[in-house]
C-alpha cells in the first residue's frame, strides 16, 4: 500500500515592520503570539526607537534602512506603522518591490494624497489592506450578527461618541504628532474606527454636516467636533471632545425599534431592550483579554490576506471612504 503523502509544509508569512512606536511595538508583541507569522525584520527612522525595540523584542532583526528591510529574503508583507504623512511613500516602496501592503489608518495625512495612493496601488495591482481592527474584533462581529438576524428591529439611529480627559492619552505621550492639526487629532485617530465600523455594518456612511471648535493656536488639533452622518438612510450623530475631567469614553450605539446595542471601551458590548444597559458576554479567546483576542483575529485574517485567501480586511479604497468622511469634518480648507 502506498504510504500517505506528507502534509504540505506551510511556512509562516514573513512580515516586515516599519515604524516602531506605539503601534509598531504592539505589532511585534502580537505577531510573536501568532505561529503563522514571522517578523523577518523591523526598522524605524529614529535609532533610539530601534534600540528600544531590539531591547524589548530581542529576536527582532533591525534592518539598515526601509528599503533593505522590505527587500530582505522571506518578506511577504510590509506593515507600515509610521505617522500618516509617511504612509504613501512606504506603501509605494513596498508595492514596487512586489510585497503585499498592510498600512495603518488613516491611509495618508491628506485626502488628495489618499486618492492618489488608491490609484497607484490599483495600477500596480498590489494586494493591500488597512488596519481597522473592527474588521475582526469579536465585538464588531457580534454587532454585525445581531443586525443580520433582525433582532433589533428596524434600525433608527446610530451614535458615535468619544471623550478623552487628555489628548494624546498618557500612553501616547511619545506620539506628539497626535496633538497637531496637520495629521493628528482624535477625530482622525479614533472616530475613523467608528466610521469604518459604520461602513462595515451598514454599507454606506456619508457626511451631512459638521462643526469643529479649534484652539487659538492654529498648529493644534480640534478641541471638540460634532457631525451628522447618513449611514444608508440611518441618521448617525457623532460627538467628540477632550480636555476636561471625568472618565474617557469611546462608545458606538445602534438603536433599533426592538432593542439597542452599544460597543464600549473598544471591545465590550452592552444591550438594552428599553431598560438599563446590561453586558453581553462575548466568547473569549485563550488569552482572556479582549484586545488580544481582537488583535489575534486581525492577524489570522492578515495571514489569509497574505496567502491570497478570503479575508474581511478593508483595502485602501475603503480606507479612502473613511478618510473622505473624516477629512470632511477636520480638514481646514
Ligand atoms: N489601528 C489602530 O488601532 C491604531 C492605533 C494606534 C495608532 N494607529 C496608527 O498607527 C500609526 C502610528 O501611530 P503610533 O501611535 O504608533 O505613533 P508613534 O509616534 O508612537 O510611532 C510612530 C513611529 O514612526 C517612526 N517614524 C516617523 N517617521 C518615520 C519615517 N519617515 N520612517 C520610519 N519611521 C518613522 C517614529 O520614529 C515612531 O517611532 C498612525 O498612522 C496611527 O494613526 C493605529
């Protein structure tokens, strides 16, 4: 009898990480938990950031520069975790080297540049995806399932609300670009996730009107913003503010004729049938940490993307739709 043929060996997807700040380091930390991913190398323009990453993740090979990083043998996918002003250059460098592109949101700092980048990636037929974690987070999947099963009745209203006592938040103290109007601000940085989630859940999300309060110093980002959006016929209100006391809030609410759901603190879901909100217990992964669960699902989907398999990650075209709404609120003509 012929012996059974051995299982084909599937090698891990080779990842290059560019930008070793808050999110680049999170990628190193999370990729280390995923056997299907191998970090081939990493690089940051700041030598101190490279040294810190090397000290905290000793297995990481620090490349000589961005091009050497992307060209290294075994790199399938380039993850771009720099501030938005540099995303386009690195996306195109990776695309021209034949690598898959996984870019952080927002796609770019300026809307015209984002439009250009989508055209450029399409012209090169570069497989690309953008890191909106609500593409994979169990909490977002739960909302999608409850909308699909009709149990909330007719959806009548959506609310997106954020408040931060301090911006940037304490854990982002090193990312001072987030304070600046040029490419930072909490509308771009945080509400973009809710606009993406609305596109995912409802298929459309457009800006109807908005108002922003700016600080006296024209270099600084917004102090507060409000907007009305139209999500496939459902009205959505958006409100954002920072710089006062009280707990931070990041809340996305969907209200239907028979019930309401809200996503709080990024990864938790609460439900109401008209009475007080009560928590929904979501299936946990082995880590027991909802952020890790969401990130690991995102990375599992990233592996599917890199292998050309079906996956739910949004591409640059969807990120452009998000950015069109966001820049409609905060870009200064
Ligand atoms: N998907 C998410 O949930 C999420 C969360 C946080 C941040 N982000 C996004 O990730 C990106 C980075 O944010 P962050 O909070 O890590 O910022 P950060 O300032 O902490 O880190 C950015 C890093 O990029 C490096 N850098 C700057 N210019 C560079 C260049 N030209 N070449 C190479 N490296 C360069 C900096 O030295 C720094 O180490 C932003 O686009 C941000 O919006 C996404």
